[in-house]
């Protein structure tokens, strides 16, 4: 598929890119709704290097985020919350089923938290040559049937603790399966988890959220390294054990990223 300039387009983005953009919207949108930053600063951070984002479903015509955040505020929203469901774990999804299915298919979505709730679902499209790829994002606003399920989502402290515990267990299991012999980076990766975040985050964003986000994003390297080589896992049982270990780590990383991006909207922070 090509755009008007003949550049090739693709509408199949990686889930990680959807999660990141949803996280930026949740963090900066919440900051706007709480009066911690200006809409213009938020739009700059949310859009980044993308083409200007468009939001459909909040009015008769598509709108940019400056106008859209005002429309969301008028609907009574007090915060925006990132949700990252997977089959079997729909924590945070408010319904109806049609909205839940859409978010599940994307791997992430953003829900307004207030009197009248709205789901915001991104569609990413990349286009252009490999050395000059551009991304356009269209957000669809969909009415939800209830409040976002905050009580079923891990808190920042819970997600931080779970990630640390899961990482300890995973590194021991991967070492036993001899993954580190083939990928020595796995054995030393823990030393590299606590660097600064490269994300632009809003004023007043909790320090613990900044640290957890950086750690969770670096953990994607663990998953990539672990999945790229079976190491010494040669029997069916060993391969299954390695897969289970990586699946557990994937879930902990997913929950940690969501909790970190939502740190600004966590009650009582």
C-alpha cells in the first residue's frame, strides 16, 4: 500500500510502539488534566517525531490533541490510564466487549478515568523508505461501559516488587538452562537496569515511576536475548521451562511498564 507520494505504507506496528505511545498519552494527558503542564507541552511530548496525531470520535471532525484533551476534560476525566491486556488477563478493561476486543487486538489502549469514561485506541501507520520512516497515528475514541478497573491493576510498588522478584528467578533459571553460555549479556544484564530513562516525562512525575519505566524498558533486552537462542536447552522439557520463564518475565515487564506510565494517576501518590 502507498500514500499519495508513492511511499510505501505499513499498518502493522509492533505492540511495543503502541504501548509507548499509549504511555506517553497517559502520562502527559494526566498531567494536563491535573493542571501540571500546558496542553502545548503535552502535545509536543505525545507526538514527538510522529506526524501530527489525529483524534476521531470526540466530535464531528478529527481534532488534534490540544482540542481533544479539552474535550476529554469536559467529559469529566480526571486522568488517563494505560491498559495493556493480553488473553486471559483483561485487568483494567471497563467494557463493553467490543472495546475490550479492540484493545486486546492492539495490545494497549488508554482509558479516561472520570464520570464519563472514554477509550482511546491508536492506529499506527508507518511509511517512507527504510532510512526515513515516518509514523502517523490516528486515535479512535470509543465510549466505555464503566470506570477503568483500577482495583485490578498492580500498583506502582506492587509492579516494582514483582518485576524484581521475577527477574531474580528468571536469571537463575536461564543460567541453569545455559542460556548465558551463548548470550553472556544475560548474566550481566542486571547491572545495566538502573540507568536514566530516555523518555520525556511531565513535570511532577513520580521518581519511582521514572526508575521503574527505565528498568522495564531495559528488560525488553532480556526477553530479546533469551528468546533469540535456546542456549543449552535441548530437551522438550528444558525448552518448555525456558518458554515458561520468559512468559512470566514478559508479564512482569508488561505490568511494570503500565504501572510506571500510570504513576501520575495512582491514587494517594
